[in-house]
């Protein structure tokens, strides 16, 4: 089975077929196909369940990769500081007086106390234990009873730094002084997103929750459309799932392109009334099905072009911009990139979803999943305040997050699997995970990259 078979139905159009019928000129980045056969070897289930494997990830992978820490707009003023925690390490990501952003290890160089426990605006860093303080640039400001530390220089007391890079309005950090530059690490992402300009957006939604599964189990549930038929059957009339396109770039980047406003091949070619697809899509977009008389499924251009028109007008009104040359695809589809190891921004022009999955402390069996939504700035609009993180408790479903009314219930369906994937991996009799050759190739690509880090 390859992508060319179109999944369950041999007659299904490919994602490129949908692009060929788009009502607007399609950008080169979407016309690309980048796939290669990475083999079919099973994965070891212990990659998700073994504390020793997790510890190796901590030592050899998390210590060396570029990881998204926050948005630039979360640090508008000098002294604004975000605490970025990852696998027991902690960084203070801080806006400097000169406008740059630097990241310091969140640990007192005297006795090790964490300096900040939460995001804060500060004039300078100060350890609450003994009152040692540092300037925003990490140099020593004052040491009470300095006479008692003649054996330690001010240089020795400076806060050690991690590397910082920015792209698309995101701030990235890296613990490895020898790592490749962020720009190189991101491969095709800066080029592909140059059209979608996430730097012109602001973080309007940020929801987080601890999930009872390994961080890779959670992430991988968002790397393929294969699970839609069983996990999200209510959207089969509006998503071309089994004929999604999967692209593998260098070691760090892959993507999934799935057409919305197009029926699943699982429903059989020609079996879905376009009106059903149109109404289902309107519902997904938070609009009343059938309420828009101007949209007739009989129109030759089909639901995708009709909905594209609706979105181009709606985005134009909402963001006071010109969206007239934006493709139907860029207003409708799941254009989902992953940057190794845990960052997943959506492309296109609909409010852009961004996912991040982090281990929960150093627990192999739980993680933090975050869903952000970036909205475009109106023309001339000053950047609104980014929202604080809305943490969901263990007993709160994602559908309780009113800021994600459409996405929340869909994510809850994904959640209905995740803890039981983890439990099942622990209980596995084969000790192996088998992946589909094509539809799950992004997961294999991820694991092969992970292995290159673990082997070094
Ligand atoms: Fe899903």
C-alpha cells in the first residue's frame, strides 16, 4: 500500500489532486512531495515504557535539540521572564534591556535553589534563599557578605546560559553550545512558512493538560490520519483521511497534508452527498449547517472552493487583510508540520494550531500536552496580550476549555486512547509496535532521528 492507492478506495483522489482543483494558484511548498521508504522494522515497545530509555533521551536527545520555549510576544518588556521546564532542567527565558532574548539556567550558582517558580516580570534575578542577585544579563549584581566568598569570582557566580534562537515569533532554546544553528535545524520550515508568517500572529489560546502516557504516544496520535476512521468517525464525511499526504524532509521535519471539505475514501467514492460534506464542514467551522443559502452543493466548483470563498471573506473581515489569493487548501486543510522532537505548528491561514508535547518531569509514563492557537494581527493592530496557560485538571476534558469549542471534543476522542496505549504497551505480549509503511511513516521518521541522537 502506498499513498498512490488512496487508502481504502483505489479511486480516491490524492491530496495533489485536490490541490490541482484549487480555485487559486497553489504555492510551490504545497506542491512538493518528499517521501522515501524508511523500511518496515517494528519498534520496540520499551521505547515508550522503559525508564532507562527515557533517561537516555534526557541525556542524549533533550540536551542537544532546539526546543520551542515560548512566544516572543510573551516577553514584551525587558525583565519579562518565562520559566521553561524540561525533563528536570529549567531555564529562565528573559527579555534583555537591548531587546534581545537570553536563557539562563534556573538554579542559584551558590546553593542551587531554583530562582523562579513561575513566569514573572523582574527587575533583576534574586535568590530568595540568601539574597544573591544577578542583572538581567546573568552577571552578578550583589552577594551578601561578599567577604565570605573570596574563593569564588564574580565570573564563577554568573548564571550559566543556554542558546536562544527565534523563528516565526517563537523562542527556541538549546542546551548544547555546539548544536547547529536554529535556521539550519528547521530545514524547510522557514521557507514554507514564509507565506503564512506566524511572526505576524499572537497567541490567543493556550490550553495544557497532563496526559497519562509517554510524550511520544501523545505526539504520535497527531502525526497520522489513519486513526480517524476509528477514533473520529463523525468527521469522515469532511476529511480525506486515508488519502492524506505525508512528507519526510531532513532529520527534523515532516508534515501531513489532509484535505478537509472532502469525504473519506472509507465511505466509498461517490457515496457522499456534497451537501453533507458542505454542511458538515460548516458545522466544524462553527456555522449553522444549511443556513447559508448562497452555498449550493450543486455548484460546479464543489464544497472546497465554496468554503474557500467563505473563509477568504471571513478572514478578510476578521483580520482586515487581503486573502483573495489564498488557496482553498490554506483556509481549510490540516497542513501539519512537526519539528523534532516535540513542536508541531499548523501551516495555512486559518487560525494556526500549534501543539507541543513535553515529558512530565522525568516520568516515562506521563506528559504535558499543550494546544495553542495563533491569530493574525489586524492591519495596524498592536499585538494583544498573549493569554496565560489554561491548565486543565486531570478530571477536566478538553471540551471544558471553552476557547477550543471545535477542537476540544476531537482531542477528547484522542485522549480516549492515549492512557490505554500506554497501558497496552506495558502489557504488550510481542514487545513490538508495527507501523503502516506510508500513513505512519512520519512516526518511523521521528524514531530514526531519535536513534541518531541516542547513538551519539
Ligand atoms: Fe485524532
